[in-house]
C-alpha cells in the first residue's frame, strides 16, 4: 500500500505530456470497501451514451468514477455495436480491410 506516481505509457495524442496521476495502492479489503462505497453512491452508470462521451478526446479531466456498468457494454464495444471514438488514425495496416490484414500477417 502507498501512493505512487503513474503516467501514460503509450503516446495517445494531444495532451499526452499531461497524462500523469497519483496511484493509490490499497489492501484487498480497502479496495473492496471502495468498490462497495462507489456502487452504493448512486452515481452515474457507464452505459452506451456515457461510453460515447467518454471515448471523445479530452485532456486535463479530473478523475471520476461510475457506480454501475451497463450489462452488455463490453460486448457492444468488442463487437463494435458501439463504434470506436474519434481520434487519430491508427495507420494503414490497422485501418485496412481485416481480410487484407490477415493475409499480411499470416505465418
């Protein structure tokens, strides 16, 4: 347990240089208590609309939490029912047709 300096390990666009934060390392019991308190707070739910807002590029946003998550949200993101948020292009190989990518990287 303790507080440590955290920073973004990947270049992720504008504002990258400011992506540093404090990491609070806690015991498993303290973490469970925090989760229980956050869930009981009645705060915002991470649903499809909140995800769309969250996926927009931002910088210097204060930390915040969600008290609940839409049940199938991860599956919607994974299957791209919710498309990727706006942002820089990933490059020709990533933006290419998946079949073309498979042919290029096949061993």
